[in-house]
């Protein structure tokens, strides 16, 4: 990368995210003026200096008063709070919800222990990726998952259509879309100690990828220890009427160290962590193998198949893909970027 390193990357993200009409047609996020949806925290963002931009059909904060780079570094050094309520949470219920989901995704859902989850991919018959999703097996007859905002409509249509056929053959499965809830992502080294101040549950017993229903700040929440930043953190599904109060409580308990962060910082953080962005690193013409997500295909699924496009995907594993996603962390070698990132790491280790 030439020029100003991370600063230049932040500027390119600003242009890319705020000019959605320039996105390639295959990208699933686009928003026409006047049609933007708002999360329940929209006014809260504006009150705190959020610069709102169109993203996946929603009005979302790109950044706040801090620069995108300062916001990125604060997540690494302290913590950041993101509003990700534009993403779609849903639950699958019924004694056959596991085999139903396995007919759509590459994960070994049956092999998950209750209360644990995994990243997975919805595939099509050509082996391409319809969307990626974080799934959690809450119990053997209840699965909670979150899908991308820009792919919501096509995902729900796909799941609904396949569910009709599954139920017509006698399968026991139903679903609920959690439009009554909002989603917050608390990320960074202070995420756990700050959130612990708002709940009686022992968060040290909740490990990465695990899920729990618990009371946080007086609200019944779904809590998953996961994130999209490469840092420790949580995604918190909270009743929408309590979302603003919870956001305020998190910021207050951190004594100013955890700050609000927007799409710009989130994209840099996931780039540094080498995480996929749907519509950029993968789409309906790119398989999970080509996207570097072979690890997400369970061992049993590799042996048995049974998911859309299995023959194509399993052959790619055996023979090797013709194209492959390059890990972005191997491309950014600008000295300024490296030094500033190492400073953030050193400060954390010195605590």
C-alpha cells in the first residue's frame, strides 16, 4: 500500500461506504435515497456526532467525532461499541431444525454442543455463497442465527422457500424473525470487564463462540462471545426498547474508555483480522473454499455432503480451487501502519 498507510485506507473506506451507487452490481448492499431504514439508536448516533451514510438499505454511522483511525486504535487499546442492528437475527425451532439447517449450510450443526456456535455459509447448487452467517445451537430444537443486512431479503426468501418444501415432507421446523430486538457489538480488551459490571452472570465462564441468555442492565438479552474485529468481545441481542439505555450504560461504566465506533473502523478491524466481507470477498459466484473458508466445512459434512453444491465444493477441496482469496493482512506492510498497530498491541500487553 502506497501513501499514508492506514490513513489512506480509512479515506478509501469513507468514499466506498458513503457512495453506495458505485458498488459493483453483485454486491448485496445498496440503498436508494429516501428509502433508508433507521435503527432504534439512530437519534442516539446523531446526538453523539455520528456521520450517517447509506449502508445495506439503512442509515448507519460511518464514524463519530474521532477519526476512523483513532476509532480503530481505540478498539484495539480499550474498546468500541458498534450498532449492528441492521443485521437480521432469527431463530429456527422444532425437532428437525438441525437437519433443516444442514440442508442449507456447510456447518456440522449436529456436532455443535448446545450453547455453542460457528461461522457458516449458505451455499447454492453451483457451490457459490448465498451469504455467511454466525449460527448458534441454543438447544437441540432451537437455533439462533444472524445474517447480513444487505442479504436479508434474499436470505429470508431462500430459507422460507426451502422450509416450505421441508415441512411438506413432514419436517418439524418453524422460525421467528427477531424484528423486536436490536443488536450491539461490544469489542476490545475492555469488553468483558465493562459488560461484567452490568450483569450478575460470570462472563469468565462464557468462552469464544458460546451463547447465553441472561439479564444485562435489567434487560433479557441473548449474548454471544464473538465479533468481527479480531478482538475479544460480545454481540448483544437486546429488546429494542432497552437498546439506547444499554448503550448508554456500557459507555458510562467504561468511564470514557469504550467509545462509539462506526462502519469505517469496523471495516479496518475486520481487514486486519483477515475476515471475509460478503459482497467483497465472497458472493454467489465464489465458493467457501475459494473464499478461504474451507475450515468452516465440518469433517462430517466433507464425508457426507448433503448441502447445496456439495459435489463442486468437495471437489475443490480435493483438487484445489482455481481462485483463492488473499489474506489482506499479508498485503499491508506500510511502516506507519505496522508501527501504530504494534503500539496498540504493546499497550495491551503492558497492562
